[in-house]
C-alpha cells in the first residue's frame, strides 16, 4: 500500500516543537473534561483568570454552555463537544479529568453509561497523558469509601463499598478510575494526581439535580417542603466550590505527590441541621418532609484532610453559612424561585 511508505506524522512531536518555547508554568495548555459542569466551570474561570490556555471537553450531559458562555470567543479558550468514552487526539500540558455525572440522580439515570464514562473515559484521558507527557488529575470522590466504617476517613482507608448496588456504577467506577491512574503511573510513568473530593456546593449547581444543598435551596426559594431522605441523622461535610478549586490547582501543581488526597471541608453537619439552616435563611421555605431513605446511603461522611493541609498547605476557608449565602444569591440571580422549575 502506498501509504505504508509515508511515515505517520507524529502530532505530539510537532506540537512539542511548536509550543515548547511558549510553555511556562504561568501559561500551560490545559484540558478540562467536564468543564461545562458545576465544579469544572468554576475551575475553568480560575484557570482562565490565571492566564492559561483552556480547552473544555464536555458532552453537555449534565453541564451547560451557559456555564462557560462568557469565555466563548476568547483567544485562550476552546470548547469541544465530545463524549470522553470516544477517543480523541489532543496535545496538552495538563488534564483535569472531571467528566462524569456527580449527582446520584444523574449517575443512576444510565448506570452503564456512568461506568463507561469512568472506565473508558479515564482510559482515553490517560492515553492522551501517556502520549503527550501531560500531567493528569483525576476527580475521584469520597464515595470510594462507600458507607465508611472508619470515621473521619483518611486516605489509607480502603472503604466499605457495595459492588452490586445502585450506587456502584459511580463508586466502583471511580475506584477503577483510580486503579487505572496508578497502573498508568507504575507501568508508563504517567504523571498523575488523584483528588478524592467530598461533597461540594456553590454557584452554578443545577436547581433540581437531586443533590442535597441544591435541592434544599431550590425548594426553599420556591416555598416548597424540604425533602429529607431517612430521619436526617446522616452526616455530610460541605465544601464551598472556590475552596475546592483552589485545592485542585494546588494539587495539580505540587511536585512529587500522586495522592490520593482528600479534599473537602471537615466541618460535619447532619442533613437535618442543613435543612434547618436553609429554613432559617429562607423563611419563605415550606416545612421539612421526611421521605424513605435511599438505598446504600452512607450514614456518615467527613474528610480527614491532614494530608492536604501538610502537602498542599491548604485548608477550606468558607464556612457553610457564608457559602450558602453566595449560593442563594446565585440561585436568585438565575431566577430560581420566581419562575416554574425548568
Ligand atoms: P457535574 O454533573 O456538574 O459536571 C460533570 C460534567 O461532566 C458535566 O458538564 C457533564 O456534561 C460532563 N460529562 C458527563 N459525562 C460525560 C462524558 N461521557 N463525556 C464528556 N463529558 C461528560 O458534576 P460536578 O459536581 O461538577 O462534578 C465534577 C467531577 O467532580 C465529577 O467527576 C464528580 O465525580 C467529581 N466529584 C464531585 C463532587 C461534588 O460534590 N460536586 C464530589 C465528589 C466528586
Ligand atoms: N438528601 C436528602 N434530601 C434531598 C437530597 C439528598 O435528605 O433532597 C440526603 C441524601 O439522602 C444523602 C445526603 O442528603 O444522605 C447527601 O446527598 P447528595 O445526593 O447531595 O450527595 P451524596 O449522597 O452523594 O453525598
């Protein structure tokens, strides 16, 4: 075949030659998968403000163009509508791999697709990292600890996860994604960072995505009852999104650490306490309504962030009271509570 005589073009080598002179720690070319979602778009804002080149790769399954609309047309910004389960050739310096539905409502909607996103999507992104030498940060989750038997959860805890339950597509999917990162690190020396993110909230959450903070704030603004699954004694520790974005960027740019590193706010609340706090802030809210518990719902969750404090010199700064005010203001700006649910 005549094509066999033509050596294939090594796009990575071409890219390295073209871009090497422009690459500085201050101006990296950064891929953010899931960059049109809640955490991803907040991260993109920060990376753009720091002066980097940013490529967002997103299927828009749960994310929206509105979240990144303010960057469209900017010379340092690109958006590619693409599903991470499909292969793609890109040349970048860093990859923040966030693409995956995060709300239980969304990830249970098509469980097999969630697994594929975690496994095939992470494989594809690790493939790019291996080929280009890019550093890859995986957005893993506290859900890898399952319904934890150790409290608070340190990174050394291996977890208590049901492999065949309704949450397994997400929990086990992320566990495999972590495994893949470490196998690429050991076998191919890919430069990895694994962040175990605990419950995060803030502006740009979807009002009816089923997550507890967005649900309660949306319900309260609409004057509806606040729905608690179970008796509300289960606990979570809520991190404001700007604190999390700060931690992700620090982790990505810290040398000599793979993780996993817990990232979250260690102040623990029961779901009932959260509901009462939201009701105090939004007195128009309806009363609390108790519904049956959801299957495999973890009873307690609180990060041990000793490692993040030590190696990243990071600790969350925004208390729940303050973060909730910012989130309520964002929901009100978007007209939530003053128009029918989308
Ligand atoms: P999100 O649903 O708002 O964002 C996920 C983004 O990924 C969306 O824009 C969605 O369209 C995109 N996406 C989903 N499947 C895709 C696919 N196959 N191909 C391309 N894009 C796809 O969720 P989020 O809260 O911003 O979460 C971002 C990441 O952080 C996720 O990986 C999640 O597992 C992780 N995380 C989030 C939390 C949290 O509390 N928000 C906690 C732990 C971990
Ligand atoms: N939850 C609740 N009411 C809601 C939504 C969630 O009581 O309207 C509970 C849910 O059962 C869980 C906790 O709040 O115990 C956190 O749920 P979320 O879906 O936000 O996150 P995750 O379970 O992944 O931590």
